[in-house]
């Protein structure tokens, strides 16, 4: 925009004409005007203007004046992400692992439900579902590679069918869950056949009545996992700091830190397989732990198999599992989902044998500390699941 001002003495001007030399244009201003703005001009371009006063029988004009418009404003660019920053895990998307058969994942194949190991991209696609909350602790499982196709039961077999919009289909494809959070154990109970649960039988998925046996309890228990990634064990992921999002949890020289990750070694050190807790249901439980088996996990290093994060003297360390009860206790943490059980949101890690004590970072080191109720503690002890930096 260019703003033109002028002065004129006397009252003999009927009006004023503001002229633009090239491209030729003119604007008429009333006799009492002394300012005019011209818009729509190109940036960084020189224009010539003059103002003419129109009288009864003639007109008088100013000299031509050159004006150069300002350069176009520079649009700020989005800063690049920090090295190896990971996108958040997609909410409401995940996989289900058979609790009694680690590594066996629910999938569809040829429109039938089963459990299997995952070795190909097709396997991983077939095992990834959108977990759609329906209400009252119920969900539907939609295949990510076949939109609008849901797991349902038909003649008690679990199948993958396209939603036909009927009430029967909706009932057959809706299941009640005990827990929906990431890494939590759950059972999937039919809403139209109460007491019937999805279970694996000879690696096939069926909806069967609970007979109360330990075998049925094991066959019908599932663990919610993040979407599986190529070349990684199901459950592998990286863990991002809440208040330092450019830093990830990692081990280095046998102890835990949060760190910028910009090397292959760092990416391996910052990837963990989130296992079912080493602390066994039959193990002695500390006060306050009872009933939390379903949300407890252990974090195994991908580049040091059999080595887990544990607390020792309140420092978080990476040690090899020695099989002892103390190690199982020190390496087991309650995965608290931060009130976002359906999605893949923030979480904290509470020590199974020291309730009220959480993994937090302090000076970028990982420690086990008692929750002091402060906002700083809440941020230092909050984490976000991210796809593995190795992916």
C-alpha cells in the first residue's frame, strides 16, 4: 500500500485526481481530501504518482513522484524437528498380544480372526486396529487396512466383516473391556452374549463362555500394544520426556538418562520392549500393589536382551535379570495412563515395590523419587509413548 498526501491553497478546486503513470490508473478524491491510499500494488516495485487539482476550465498538476513499495514480508519457516524426534503414537490405534503366549498377536487373515507371530508388512497391517470407544467400557475393533471392517462374532467364530449398518452387526462387533489403557491386560466380552469372551483356541479366535478354568483365563487375556513396527518385537517403543520433548529415555553405561538422540547407538539405547511385568502374580506383593498386575510392565533393552531397567539405591539402572525376587520387584513398574485409557497418551511409571515413588528425571538423570505433589514433579515424571526411534 502507498499513502499519498498533498497540500493545496485556495478553494477553486472542484476535485483532485490521483494519477498512476504505469500501469495507467486514476482515482478521484473530493475537494476536501488531502490524503489517498492505493492498495493492491506489487511488493518491491517502483511506481510514479502525481496529484492534479481540477478547476472550472483547467487543471494544475504536481510533479511526478517515485515511490518504491516495501519487499514482501519473509514468512517464518517452521524450525526443523530435533534430531530423531518421533511423532506421537496415534491415539485409538493399537494391537493385542495374547497374555499367555507373548509375541502372538490378534490379527485377521482371509477374513478370520487368529493369533500369530508378525514377520511381514502384511502381518503387521492385519494386526493393527482402530480401537473405537462406544461407551460404558465397550469398544469396536476396526481393521486399519480395511476401513469399516470390524472384528465380530458369527456362530461364535471371530471374523472380519464389513459393517452392514444393522443392529445385529453392531452388537456382534461390540465388546466390553476391563481396561483399555496401553499395555494393560484386558478381556473382551461379547455385549450380546454376556459371559462369553474372545479367546484363542488352536490359534483361532472364538467367542466362548467362561468355564472358570485357569486355561480359559489365560486364553482370554490380552495386552494392549502400540501399532507394531517393521523389524521390531511387538511392544517396542521409545519414551519421550513430557517437559523436554526433544529428549528420550535411554540407558548409557548401565544407568538411565534422558538425552538428545542423534546416533545409531542412541537410537538403540532409547528403544525398549515393554514386557509384561517380571513380578509374577504368585510373588509376594508389597502393600498397595494388590490388583495392579494388569497394568504392570518391565522395560527390556533391545540392544541388551535380558537386561531391564530397575531401581537400585533410587537410581534407575540397566541390569541383567538375575531371576531373583528383588530384581523382579525392582524392575516392575505400574504403567499409570494419566487418565487417557482409550488413546496412547501420557503416562507415569510407579515402582511396584515402592508405591508412590515414580521414575523421574533430575538434571537429565533418571531417579526413583517419591511424589511430592508439585507441578515440577508431575512434569518430570510424565512420559509419552513414541514409535521406536529405530523404526
